[in-house]
């Protein structure tokens, strides 16, 4: 009887493996996130001077601290 208790205590539970994600399901989201990252990088890094899309310095003032955090010179 003691042997039955020992063998029941030693058994390990089975763990389900995660299902693989198909590349076709991830690719549109990866493209979208990459595009958003490039737009954010443009506004933080280059929205000033000759390449500015918006007139004035409003965008520059909104992202000023981010420019310094990422190492972009601005003044």
C-alpha cells in the first residue's frame, strides 16, 4: 500500500505546449508596428527645419525631451 502512495506522489502533471503562431498572422501586425515606429522616429528626430511637415515649433516642443533622451541634437 505504501508503494502506491509513493508512485502517485512522484507522477508529474502533463504540461500543454503552446500553439505555434503562423507568420501570416503576425506579419501585418509587425508591419503596422514598424510603420508606427518609423513615424514616431521621424517626428522625434527630424520634424524640424527644412524637413518639417508642420509649420512652427509646436511638434518640436512636444517631443523635445524625447529628442534629448534618444540623443538627437536640437539646439
